[in-house]
C-alpha cells in the first residue's frame, strides 16, 4: 500500500484520534469529525510527552471541497451505534469500492458492513488504549493510555494482501500490528472480555481493577459461566487457558483503566450496550440457553 495514499479516519473520538496521531508520522491522513477544527491534533504519548501534530481535521463535506483526492483506505472509528449513519454519509463522497477498516467494539456491525459495502472490509481488534481530556490551550488532547497490538483480517478471508498492506502501514507508523487469519474468533474473544468488564464498570462507575473486589468478583464469574458456552456454541474455539483466565488477565492488566463504556456514561453519551451484549443475547436465543446474569446485566446497563 503506497505511503503517499491518503487515509481518512472517520470518527474523531479517542481511537480515531489515536490512530490519526500515530499514522500521521508515516503517511497523509485526515481526521474527519462532525465539525471542522484547527489542523492541530494534540497527542500525549505513553511516556507522558505532549505533541502538537499537523493533522487536517475536517468534516466530510469540507474535505470534499478542499481536497478531492480519493482515500486509499477509510478507517471507520465511530461508535458502533453511529456506524450506519457514518456509512451513509461516506457513500456520498467516496467510491463504493474504497477499502474500509472497522475499529468498532463488539460483533454487531462487522458482519453487516461486510455484506453491505461493495469494496473490501477489514476488521480490527486492538488492545491499544486511549482517552480524550482537556488540553492546556482550551482544546482537547488524546492520551495514549496503553500500548497494545492491533490484529487485522476480514470475515470472508478474501483480502489477505490488503490486510498485510495495512499491517505494514501500521508498523511503519510505529504501531504493533499483525494479520489474523481468523479475525472473527479474535473479535468474539474480545467481545467476551468487553461483556464481562464494560457493562459492570459503567453501571457501578468503578475502575476495571475494582472488579476484583466484593461483590463484583462473583458477578464477573457468573457472567463468565454464561458467556463462554454461548461463544463456543457459535463454533468459536475457547482461549487456550480458558475464558476465566483470559478475562481476569485483562482485568489485572487494565486495573487502573476507565473502560470505554464508563467514559461514555461519565460524558453523558450513549453506550455500546447493544454492540457488546446484543450478539451474546442473540446467541442465547438461537441456542435456547438461559442466561439470567446476562439478561440482568443488559437491563441494568445504561444505553
């Protein structure tokens, strides 16, 4: 994938800004949000150093007027529930065969967009962490809260060369990335982690590590007992160490973090309840399994 090919980052939340900041050192990028903004992206790296990066920040409409160069790739970094609106807007400005890279949580929109979009659709599962906070100049800054790995693949195993090209581009930008030949399994595993962590910490407004304490520990264990069999019922292989080990390992590793769903609740934004819990509840209906803990969690989780 040529380094001169511009990438559009559609969605100016934490992950969209993080990927724009990192990619901007290696290729032309444009961060697309709901409103035009100064072409300065404030980024705090994992060591705590602040950077002011020259990144065009615009809307789809203003970008179409100021720069008609078609993108080589569009990274869709919106929240899951905003995906369809974003695609409808995007389709008016790009060729329908333009490759997409989806960064959404859960496993709700990925199959839908893969069927709907005419061009290649890649999916990402990332363990990078980021949040947005106020900047000294009165604007906002994206904080790179934790480095991780980004896995890239497509649900139909149809675009291996494109996946390798995206991984090479991310690697050139200093990010850790790998191709995953079974990205669906990777997404289901991440969904299990998100479902056991995000709704509980959002509901109780706690950091991830507090799930280790009473009464939350037994809530997590009850969820794991339901989530694991549901996902295996979808034909997904369990983690080598088991579901419990996977989920508690993530809780330990992210103990000081505020999960994305908690950030949404604290900011008064809609949450990704449907994207994270919806696929599991759908699986429960198909498999005719009783899931009282998941059902209660869905009812109690802010939407």
